[in-house]
């Protein structure tokens, strides 16, 4: 949005004996950042005006004038022709002043039965509701991209890790679906948060309601709210819905950050599991060979930024008495930046997922480096009748031998394996293969390719 800010006019009147200083004007003004809510402010005002007219509080002519003036203001804003005045402090007074210039007294009557306190609370909820809907759509795009990547790699084997040590073989498709699960829960959290966002504060006025015969339910229906806020004090003063959103956003960014960390590690030449498309990387100003994974690195950093916004909002609210306080002007910048950061990150990661090139040979070679099938050998012995703790001990001795000989368990001769347990037969080598290991985990939630394909089908169905 192109904006022009000027210092002109005064928002306040006869109550004060001296003008506000320029420094205080700049310190207290929010129009520099809350003008992004202009369109939802107009949306809320039009619904309020329609209700006032229906209730006989303003005339049909006033209502028509307000509609006409707001249409022109909306056009001016969208075309970058609206002049934002610093002296008018915020988006609400700027729009009201311009409306009065255009339609006269009808513009002055618009504020009947409401306060800036319930007006701004309504605007934030309208804005955040739209942001949630956009973010849910972007999460769907990211999940779809990861599902496609998983489908391309249902049989690709890599080592799974615990403590960053090779643990057991898994499939890359299974690994990607773990993030699909995380982002699915993130979507559920946002949709649940939306229910509490989607309640109408308008009509609470400054803090106690209004003496005019308003119809709050009518406004709620017009604006698509599920219900009204039932306590006027609470309606204007709490921002828990914004805090809840920022908490959900911090979890989304945490999941993005975990995935980023793995992408960064996997892209390192020392690991070499993947490569990323060049459009997500940069070079070095001094080292010509470098290809740096800047996008995941920056996303990892921006996670701290979003976490900080959550803490800022929690701190903002913790000491406020009821009802509205000027502190709450500080709720918007953290909220807006959280939305912006999340939207940009999700949009770019959905594209990034399509630019990941998997290197199956490197993944497979790494799976042989840490005796990843040791648990399979223990399970094999348990199925032959050996108690698990005894099986665990026998395999530990076999692994120690492999470490000394610098070989894999599958490379030990049968006779040597039988020295650790007489229960071992020549069928043991079937379970010591990487393919045998992953295929054996053929249950819901397991890494077997068959289960991965079923999980992909479930995930695709959930998208729809």
C-alpha cells in the first residue's frame, strides 16, 4: 500500500488547553503501521452503519452517504491516493476524518454507539481471521509439496538418528511425512484458534456497552462472526486471541526450523544426502566454490523473531488492569510481523520442497555406517525365543566385533554370528539387509514402504 503521511489538523478538542507536542504525536501514533487494517476497518464500519440504520439510530440518507463515502475512501486507499495524517493518530480517525470531509454530518454520526476501543478490537479480529485463512492455505500447499516428495521416495533408505547417532534404517518418504504430521497439527491449532478469534467485540463501546438500542448479533452475522463477545470489559481489553495465534505461529516456525536444520545438515558435503535448487541458495563473497543454504538458515533465525513476538505480547498483557489501556497499541506490530514472517516463510518453503534433489546412494551408504540393523538382529533372536535383554547383550558383543573388524553385521560369517547365539540360522541375513529392516516395520505408523504409501493416501485425503 502506498501511503502519504502529513502533519495536519488535530484529533482532540476543547478538553485540552495546549496542543500535544510533535514528539508525543510521533510516540503515540499508530497510523504508520495500523493503516494496514484500513480495509477491515471500513468493512466493520459499514456493518455498524447498516445496523444503526436498521435500528433507526441514523437515517437511510445518512447510511447511503456513509456507503458512498466509504466506497470512495476504499478506492483512494487501494490506489495509493489516501493521505494519512499523523495528527489523526490512527487508521480509525484518519478514515473518519476523510469520511466527514466527503459526506459531512453523516460521517460524524457513524461513530454513534461505538468507541475506538471496540472498533480496534473488531478490526484486529477481522484482520487476524483473514490472516489465519491465508496461512491455513499456505500450510496446505507445504503439506502437498512434502507429500509429493515423500511419494517420490517411498523406497529410498537413509539412516534414522537418535542423539544424532545412526539408529535404524528408515525411508525418506517416512521422514518427510513426519513433517506433514507436524504441519497438520499446526493447521488444527490455527483452525481452533480461529474459533476464538471469530467473536465480535463491536457494541462493547469503551468498556461498559452503549445506551443506544444496537443489535450486536446483526453486526456479527453481517461480518461473518460466529458469536459476540459477551462481556464488554473483556471484549475491549484482552488480546488472548492474538497471543494464542502467536503461540501457534511459534510452533509452526519451530517445525520449520527443525526441518531447516536437517536440510542444512543434509546439504553439507560431509553428509551429502540432498541438494537444493540454486534459487534458494547463495554463494560466498570470497570462496567461489560455496553454495550456502541461506533460506533454511534464515528461517531458522526468523523462528527466534516469532518466538520473541509471542513473549512480547504475553509481557504486554500481564500487568494490565481492566479495561482498555494504551499499552494495547503495542499489540499490532508484533502481530503484524508474525503474520508477515509466517506467510513469507510458508510460501517459500512450499516452493523449496519442490527443489530438493535426493541423493539415494549417499543415504544408503550412510545407513551402513552405524550398524543400523542391530535392533533387527535383536528382534530376530527374540522371535527365536531368547529374552530381549539377553538378545540385546548378544548383539552388543557382535557389534563390538564389527567395530574391531571395521565391517557391517551383514558381513560377519554365519559361524561367527552363531558364536553369539546358537539360535542364529542362515535366515538371519534376510533381516540384516536395509530393505528387510524397513519392510519389517509394516504397521500403522511404521517406516515400511507399504505403510508409507498408505500414509501418503491418508495425508492426501486429509488435504481435501
